[in-house]
C-alpha cells in the first residue's frame, strides 16, 4: 500500500508525486552483447545513485541496431540473451527499472524487443509494433511485427513465464500514478502510435527505445514528435536513440536522448558525443493526473477508441519509494510560473497579453458605444498597466488618447512620489488628466458615520482605509455617468486571489476589468517590457522605470514619521513572487499544500537561482522553508476562507493565460462560505526548519 504524504521524507521529490527518470546513450560495441551489457550496468548504477526509478536505453542496444543480417545468426541471438541474463544478475540490488533493447525469439518469429527488468526479474518483453521497410530501413527482412505474436509469455534469459506482447503496462505499487508503457522507434512516427492506446489505458510515462539515424533536419522533427505525443497523451516521454559505435556503412548516428513532460522538454542530451551520456529529469506525475482529470474529453476519446479494462495486461512492480531524507528536484521549478524564463518567449508573452487586453477592451467599447475609458491612476503598477492598455486600445480603435479620462485622486496617505508618477504618465500618454482630492469627501463620510478619525484620532482601521478606496471608485462611476464613459478596473489576479481589494464600491468594482487574470509578477514584467521597448515613447519609458522602482502599497495609511509609505502590501499579504507561485500550483493543478511548499522551497531557498528584475543582485530574494510555510498559510486562509465572495462578484474581464482565471464564469467556481481548515491541516506536515 502506498504511504501517505505525511509519512514520507519532506525534502524528497518522490514524496510529492514526482519521479526521477533517466535516458542513457552508452555507445555500442557492434555485435558484442557482453560488452554492451557491461556499459548498461555502469549507467544503471549511476542512475540509481542519483535517485532515478527508470532508465531507458536505445533500440537493440545489447547488440547494436545496425547488425542487419547478423540478427539471423544464432550465436548473436544467444549472446544477447546471455548478456541480458548477466545484466539481470548483476543489477539485482539496484532499485530502478531498466528498459533495454535486444532481439528475442518468440514462437517461430524473431522480434525487435524492449526488455523491462527490475531487481533481477524480467518483468516483460515488448515487441516493436511497426517495422520500417522503406528508404534505408529493411527491418521486415529480419523481424516480425508485434501485431502478430504467437505467444503471450515465454521463457527467456533463464526466467519462465515472462509476459510478452505490445499490450503490457508496468505499474509501480508504491507510486500508483507511475504506470509505464513502452514503444520502439518507428512506433512513434505513425499517425496513431501504440503509446496513444497505452496512455488511454492508464500509462503516464512512455519509454521509447530508438535507433533513428541522423540526417539534416531530423533532430528537430524528433523533438516535434516527442513534444506533440507527450502533449496529446498528457504523459511523460523518455526517448533514447543509438549513437557512437553503430555501423556507418551507409548511415550516421547522433545519440539523441530527450525527456518530455506534457509537451515540455525537460532534458536533452548533447548529440554526436563520443562519451557515454546519461540525462535525468523529474517528471511531475501529479500534474499529468490532474490535467487528465480536467480534460474530460480524454474519457470520450477512450470510449471512441474502444479501449476496455483488460485490453492491456498490468505487470506490478514492488519497489518502495526512495527513502532518502534529502533528494530535491534536479531542476528547480521556475520562480515565476506565469512568466516564461526564455527572453524571446517572454517578449512574445508580453505582446500577446497586451493584445488580449487591448482587443477585449476594444470590443467592450464597441459593444457599449462608450468610447471614453475612465480610470483612476495611482502611480503604482496595476493602474499603470491598465492605463497603457487604454492608450493602446484608443490607438487600435483610431480614437484620440484624449478620450481617456484619467484621474489621480490623492488621499491621506498619497506620497508625492506616486502622485508625480501618475501625473507624468498621464501627460506622457496624452490622456485627458484630472486631479480630485478625496480627503474632504472622505472626512465628510467618516463624520457622517461617527468614525473616530473625524474627531482627530489616528484610527487607521479598515473603515478608514476602505472609505478612501470607496470614494475613489464612487467618483469614477459618477464621472463615467457624467461623460458617458466606461470605468476600467485595475485590480490584478494576485489581489483577487488574496482578497486584497475593497469589495463593491472600491477597487474591486468597474464596468470592465483588464487586469483581473494577470498576476502581479506578470504585471511587473509587462510594465518592464513596455519600458524596454519604448513603444509608448521615451518620456513614458522614464516614468515606467520609476514606477517599477516604487514599493507596492495601497497608500491608505499615512506615515507621519517619514517619506516612506505607511504600509507595504507585501508586509501584510506576503511577497508577491512567492504568493504568485503558490497561486499557480494551487489554482492550475490543485496540488496539496505540502507539495506546493516543497516546490517553492526548491525554487526559492537559494538566492543564486534567480532574480526578479529589476532588483539588483544584492537584493535578490530568497525564502527558507519557515518563510514559505508562513506565507503559504496566509495564502491558503485568504484564498479559501476569506476572499471567495469577492471573486464571486467580479466584473467581466478577459482570461489571459493558461495559469488560470478566478472569474466564476471561467476557471474557478467555489462556495463563498467555504473553510480553509482542510488545507491548513495539511501544512502540519511541512517542516519549519531547513534540512
């Protein structure tokens, strides 16, 4: 029976639904199975030492793929079987599964096979289904297809009743989400690869043993095949192709190995290397399972193909989870899951986000006939992004930017810095700018309700804060009525997740939101991108750089002791980079809190792993497990218990990214009166000290 998460070592990746896998390119000694077996043993030991639970070798790796008619020689076939028997004996103590290629006779026919072995036991033998017999390939000259086996079990390599067939799946009992399917080279190149049926039957990871000689352009096509098949199947894909040592009589070989997860490349070998290569990656099995649950059309596809329980035979693997107290992820998750790490992809993402926001606002303006966006500008990040979207929308619609009615509304805590930034930005963008001091109207409101502040007391409670936010929104709506305009909201996804917005008559409400599915970390990158590209002019870029250097604050509580803000948002609700990380994995994948905390620790505990531009190197953030646990507790309580009622009533806003939207009409529907106790209880298993 699998152990519960609370019973496993926290800092071990296998405790959180990951599995470490490896692809090996050992090079081959052509037609010398004993030597090739020895190379496999060496790489299996290295993979096991690194905590891998699976290692995949190339097609026909025990003999070499390019033996051609030598496969008809009984001496070579017997040597290959003997090499496999020796490999089983010599690796009986290694706690991993290996998939090795060799020729094997079953009944009257010879097959190109993948042998699956574990701790001295031959778990099964999978024959290649589709044999290429065109161009440079002549496999049907030597081998039979796995579509027509005459036996379903055989005696081989000294073991009896070894399951044989293309319909085998291998399931890890200690990690039920880890079910392995196997296909061989050409199988992947067909319109419906065998792995398609295997994943519909429950396989979450596919091993592909390949030879695949190299020609110009072929490596890119291999990448495309592995990416697309892993994406369509929502599976992990471990691919290893033949390299050094194969015959170059007519062909060449590059030793290409890759590991993919749901369309994303996790690892890739260096091609044309004379050295033995071993690549490793950690596949997130829980992510695959969660995505399969969400994609309900997968079940429809299973029914349409006629896949039924029993069509595949399950071979169970009895191997406990690695109990290492410390086995972190080999490649830490990206610190900013909403933001691509690659600069080119990040530029494309920023262009697309602006395009989505602009197109959405333009359509709303056309539909309502209200061509004057009304917006409050604070000099902070969110209103800056929303104002940029308004400016670009006016350009798209062929309307003057003077149609934008932008207002700065200083209150009791507005700093000279943010006020000046708002004024400079409105001027740089060519808006119709206005300033309305809300202090007197707010004071009148507080007097009307008998708030102590009206009598001179420094009572800066939530009523005092929300009265200012409400006055600003009240003014914006009435200004929209007066000028036949449309109020554009500024709140972002992170604020909605944490409930960091004033409900109703406050920054929560607008006629149309443009930022509601854009998280704070992505807001920052969008503003930085706009500054770097100078798309809005040099004057605007200079203001944007100042905005990026400004601390994030609602500026609702005055500071009488200095020029700094009286409150910082992140002091209350947590660092936005960390909370956005928590949000992504909670919302997008539904991960348990312990797994989110483990992934956050892998990403954030080392300050050398990354930075949040534009912070200088000496201000790069780092968060230990104690910080992560504390802020994750804040996130879970606010997200599940206190903030849903705000999200249940948010205005219309376009969904921007696959990371999720919190609109009740989109990705997230939840009761407003739920509780966070279940999620908070799960935090008890998260340690509060470093390993």
